[in-house]
């Protein structure tokens, strides 16, 4: 178990279905088991923070943009939500199956703020 896995465990223990931490280059630092495929991950993560992104593809299904606030972006696909938090060197992605995106923001942002303050 890598040191990054503890943050994934923390997120999934709070009811988040899938969580992952990815470097700015798209490399996987840690992810929950069966983390879904994000098409073109390296390009999509920074693009998610553009003024108003078109959406993001997860396992070939489009999550639509809801809002961009400071260091996080919120997406939704039906009853599912996704939050991406931008760090200095990485991104945290939380996906909730049958969870509103607002439910993901608190936990993901809290860990994101901690890691960002640690220089990540």
C-alpha cells in the first residue's frame, strides 16, 4: 500500500464510490479498485478547469459541467456526480454513483486543501 492509498481509503470510507489521485501528467498515483476510465485523462483534467468545459468522458459516458469554483469543478451524469480538485502537482477525482455532486465536494476539497498545503 502506497502512502497515497490512505487518502483514497479516507474518501471511499466517506461514501464516495470511486476516488483517484493523478499527477499533472496523467499518471495514476493511487485509485480505488475498479476506478473508471477517464478518456484522454492527461488532456481532460486540465481542460476541466477551463472557463466552461464541455464535459468529461468517463467510461465513454459524458458527465456534464455544473460549476467551477476556485480549485474544484463539479460534473453530473444523471444521478451520478463527479468532483475534480486541482492541486499544485496533481488532481483528485471523486465519483459518486447515485450521489449528488454536492455530497462529494466537502470530503474531496478537504483532502485537496491538505495536500495542496503540503506542496502537492
